[in-house]
């Protein structure tokens, strides 16, 4: 196994998009940022230097970080932010993961432009569990604002209203030729007749689940979130932010130019969303030049839950994994939006959600508040009192019709930095239940520090009597982000074998800001191999 050394300098760079020049935060002046290419078993040492005007941390999304929670990256959870002028070196090892992950900033909305791919190939001497593809490429789906994204979220925080929707989606940082001033920079993916290409699709958008398709070509899905799956074919993918999907496509169509396209899968009823389409071009090598008009695919309608569900329920682990069966911790966690009344002494300008309220969100009616003086991991490791409380409830405070017409008394969560404590090695099951509080929508729920098995998902209220029978304990897919269906539920299982403080949150950034998050504190086990490492010397302080 190899050790890869990288330097990431975070700084503002001039970026031209949608007919304007922007000062965007980038890594090493690149947007999207550098791709990390490694093999399973390799280690990474990445020194991040912050030359931007904002706090920064980098999260290696989906990397398990076994015993290296200090390198996970979410600000105030596993580290204090790297202040402007500061630096921090992340050190971690990839173990037992193959496929595609990604990295992104985990501080405010910096990740709008600070993200990149992580490609994990099989170890030397080992091969893919499918015929070696002729080419290997990355598609990073993103979301672009004409305004500075940090200003967009600051303004939303000030007003309590929803932030402005984006002005474009992007493929590898480029909006594509359906947007103004974007034609000449449209991304071109080459393909040769008869060859098979591996395409690694990553949804790095801030706030939007996306449908993804290529005109006239079928996908064979082979992996997701750096785990292999039983291959299945589909015309369209749906990815929540945070998710990755590896697909094979075959150059089996008449040589021509075909659009690669993505647009929103938007489920929040009546809420505005960016209803535009981003494109790139799949171009056969036999075609010279760019004059022929690309063939356009049909994308599902923005609210096509049927297509989205058909896709998300097709995943099965490639091998037969060991799924925990005896459950030690059986949690039921609701996820949904809410509102807070405008405090009596507040400026009404800061309460511009419906009827003079502020938007909020919660899990089990707790709206998560980040600490500010210490990271949770530091507080846990050093026993610093007063930073968090361990009373995150393992079930909602009251039982109600979660997806029905919910009484307004349930709309207002309490605020707090509440964690749930897990013993090392506990077998954990979580029923994630979406709520119809305020408005129902999908929530891509991401857990740090673990992959989990998605054993079942469905619509309506989870019913333990009838739904338990639907659990797939044979070959459930292993993921780090599950797309919790609109007005529905999903059940996940994992073994708590990684000590540290691990945030579980909705990967729509607007929902994190509103508090749709909670944290697990996993204690050390017995002996060195079950114990969190010592903090690095250069760990930033708050
Ligand atoms: Cu991809 Cu907590 O993040």
C-alpha cells in the first residue's frame, strides 16, 4: 500500500460562469477541486492551508475513518475550523472500500465550490468485479449561484426564510450549453464504438436531489458509495447530495453526439426549486468537431417519485454481507422541517418564513445546534463538561401520524446540542421516519464514520408489525447516505465499531443549517484496535 501526499491551498480564484466573473473559493485554483486517485489500503496525508476569508474544514465523505475521527472534518464536530491563515493535516487510511467517494468543505456553504472526487481502485493484483472498463471518468454534479453562496446562506439565516435557489446545475463545474455564455466550456466525455466505459457519478449539489441520464444509452449500475452492488440496468439515475453511483455504459449506439443531462428531483410541495437542466456531451470518437446537434434525452418530471423509487430500491449488495441481526439499540428517529415563532423581541425582518416565523428542522423534535468553543470530539476525548448533553431521545417525544396532517403544536422543535451515546460494538438499527411537519420532502440522510445497510424503505408511517417482514437481511445495499423517501421511512443497520463523535444529518445544506442533524458518541472498546487515536499536534483550536 502507498501513502499519497497532497497540498490543498484554499483560496479565492476568478471563475467565469453564466456570463460573469466571480471570486470563488477553490482548492489550488481548481473548480471542481483535485481528484484523489488511490487504491484500497492506501493512506492519504493532505495538508490543508486556508488562505480564504472564511473558516474551512474538509470532510472526506464516506471514508470510514476507523480510529481516525480527528480527520473526519465536520466543523465543531470532530475539529474546530481552520481559521483564515491556518492549516491542518488530515491523515487517514482507506480500508475495505472500493469505488467512488468524494471530499467537500464542511463549513457554512463553502462546499458550493470546494469539492472533488475520490477514486478508490482495487488493491494491486486485485481486479474490479466486472470486466476491466476501457475508460474511467468522473461526473461531479453541482449547483451554482450567481451570488456568493456564503452570502446566500447568511442572508437566509438573517431572515429566517428559505435561501434563494441556485441559478444553474453543473457537470464538472460547467453549466452546459443550455445556459447563457456556457456553450464553449461544455464538458465533453469521449466514447469509442464497442468499448465499455466506467462513469463515476457524484451528486455534489448543495440542496437538490438530481435525476441523471444519457440519451439513448443504458446504464449498468455496479457500485454506490464505494461498495459494489449486483449489476442492474436502468435508463436514469437519481442521486441525493452525498451519494455516488458507478455505472458502466457501452458505446453501442450510432456514432454521434448525445446529451448527458441532469435536473431536479424536487419533492417539497409548492416550494421553489431550480427547474433548469445541466448538460454535458457524450461524443463518439468517430465524430469530428462540435457542429452536429446532440441528441436530447427525456428526463423524468421533477416530481416523478415512481421513477426515483424504482431506482433507489433496485440496489443489492454484490456479496452476501454480515448484517447485524441481534439488535442492541433500536432507535426511531424522525426527520423533518418545522418553524419557530418569531421571538417577541426579535426584529420582524428576521422572521420571514410563513406567518412571520423562522424555518427550522429537527430529528426527534431536537433542532441540532453546533457547539462553538470546542469540537464535540475534543470535549468527549478530554472530558470537557458543558459542551453537549447525552439526552438525545431514542424515539420521538410523542407518537403521532408522522406523514399525516400534523397538529401545529408539533411544529416547533427544541434547540440543543444533544448526542446519543453508543457502546463500542453495539448493533444499531435506526428507523428513519420522514414527517409531514410543515412540508414533506425527501431527505438524503448521511452518517459519518460508518457505512450502513439499508434493509428496507417504504411510504407512510413505519409499521413495526407489518414492515419488519419486508427487511432484506440477505443482500441489502451498503451506503453512507440514504435517500429517505418523501412521506416515508427507511431502516438502516450498522455495528458501532468506530469510536468517535459522528454526525448524522440531512445532506441538503439548507436543512443542516436549520438543525436536521444529531450526533452519535461511540465509546472506545477494549484494547488499542478499538480505541480512538490521539489527536494530531496541529489540530485547530476554536
Ligand atoms: Cu458529505 Cu456531513 O457530509
